[in-house]
């Protein structure tokens, strides 16, 4: 284990040095503006856009969570993500660039002519990032490292250092450093993760016999994590929200100098999504089931430790730690952008140097994220928990974008009321389902119903609100 830790530290140091060298060689002028800190000055090429999008999404939540279900069915999240990225490239990237957005909430500000909806959506994103996404990323990464390295102690031993390093990247390098680190670490993660697939299949002689049929099918039953019918109900809208209106992802697509360069990066990320990601997030878990039985979220770490040669375990540990750090730093950077531009600058005091604000906000968010890691240790499946929790806010927020982009003259107050309605409505359908719902009704179905209901509520309330009287 000492050798593995030394290799891990060496690889981590090399990634850090390569990131520092690349960022320094960019010769970017740092003026402390929001665009400088949160969009890398708009100077990233398509390669770094693709790398940052890929690794912001592909962290241990996907590798640990999807493999933790130990069934091929979870590949649908990644296959559907391909469609989501195409929609981001073809529809939303031109809109964000046309409006000169730094955060996704700025688009709402343009479409609704200001008002409460921007602040409400930013607050929801902030709460979700700090209370759910940051601690979930640190938890899943810590669990993977602990399982792979045979650590039996507290996960905070891994979570705290990774959070501290992520905070440093966010504070010292902004999104430019995060995107570069994403790309360097992502190349290594994808390479070794594909090697794990090959070695895992080789460990069972490429023979999947003996594994229950429900773990090998892509057609989910009504009781599975992804019932087949949900691919035609809420799945596509989940992907539109995640890839096109989610600050943590969409921010990366706004870092290129031109729309065309941004679209090239998003399409490159889509190619990786369809060709590579589905294999690495489900096959190792299925093999782990055949070798070890049901392990839940510990499956990926167990199979990696089993099939990788010892000299590679340290390398993969370092790359996965780098992936968690970059993923956490990306969430931190997105959350700090929302706080700085949507709250501090508007309600507290105008910001002249975003680097200073980023320092204080990043430290506070990282500390809270680490403190919440133990709360996730009782989750049966981290990926299924996150997907279900996402529904509380994802469809209500998406409804605000749909109404704002497709309908004219809708007041911000109507969209805000619809969002608040949607949070409660989805919570009722998903967590306390009424008796009249059919037995096949799934939380993914609840997302579609919630989205339609929110759009209807926004348009209905807008008709009831008093019309503005021309001055």
C-alpha cells in the first residue's frame, strides 16, 4: 500500500504541474471580472471544453453509482446523455452566446426582463450544489478510494484533502485551471477505466453466464431503476435540464471564444459519451456481481482492486482522486459564480475583483461539503438517490426556461410561482405517492408530469396577474 500511495502522490503532482504549466503558458490577462474567473476569459479551445464537460459529469458518482447497481440497464443514463449534448450544441449554446451569459440564470433575466425568477433559480442551484452535489462527489470518491485501497477508517480522511485541493484550484486558477485539470486527468481516467473493462471481462473468461437476466437486459421492468417506458416519458427532459440548463455543466460550454468552437467541444464530448462512457460505467459492476455477488456502491472499487496490477492501482487512485477534485472544483466554481453574480454583486455590494469573493465563498462551501459527507453513507445507491432528488428542482427549473424561450410576455412572478409549485408537486408524486397512481408510475414519469404541470401553472398564473400599465 505504501508503494501505491507513493505512485498516487507522484501522479497527482505531475497532473498539478502540467495544469500549472498550461495555465501559465496561456498568457491570459486576469482582470478579476466574472468572465475571467468563471469562464476562463472565453479563451479555451474545443479540446478543453470537451475535457471539462466530460470529467465534470464523469466522476465517481457515475463510476461508483452506476456500477453499484450491477446491471447493464444503467447505461441508459449515458446513452440518453448523448441526445442531451446534441441539444446543448444545436439549441442552447447559440442562445447563451447570443445573450452573452456567464451563468444560466442570466438567460432567465434576459427572457423575463429581470424579476424574482433569476434569484429563485440561482438560490435553488446554490442549495443543491452545497448540500447535495459537493458532498455526494466527495462521498463517492472517498468510498471508491477507501474500497480500492482497503481503508477501513473514516471517509473524511479522503474527503477533506480532496475538498481542500479542489478549493485551491478554484481560488487560484478559476475555471481555466479546472478545465485544464479536467482534460489531463480525464484522458488518464478514460484509458484506465477502459482497461478495467477489458481486464474484468478477461477475469470471467468473457463469459456472462450465471448472471441473472435482469442484470444483463436493457429493457427494464416496472420495478427496475429505469423502467423501459420512462425512456419515452421523463428521460429526455432530464437530459435537457442536465446538459443545457445546469450551471455546473453548461458553464463549461461558455468558455470557448466562439459559438463554433464551443459546439465542436460539446460534440466531441458527445462522441466520448456514446462510444466510451456506457461501457465503463456498467460492465465492471456486472462482472463484480458474478465474482463477488451484490456489493452495491462498493462494487467498482472492489473490481478495480481485483483486476488491476498493483503497480497500476496507485496510478488509477491518483487519476480518480484528480477526477473527484476537478469535479468538485467545477461545482464549486459554478456555485461561486452564482453567488457572486446573482447575490453578492446585486444585493450586497458591487464586485470589482471576483477573485477575492471567490476565496471566501469557496472556503465556506468546501467546509460545508466535507461536513455533510457522513450523511450520504447510508444511501442504498448514490446514483439512484441523486437522480430522484434531482427531480425536486430540475423539472421546475426547466419549465422556467421552456416558458421563457417559447412564450412571450410571461411575467417572472408567474414562472417563480410555477417553480415553487413544482418542487412540492414532484415531492408529493415521488416521495409520498397518492394511491390513485398506477403501479408502474416511476419517479422519472413524475418528472414529466411535473414539467407539464409547471408550464401550465406558469401560463395560467400569468393570465391572472394584472397587466402592466404603460407609463
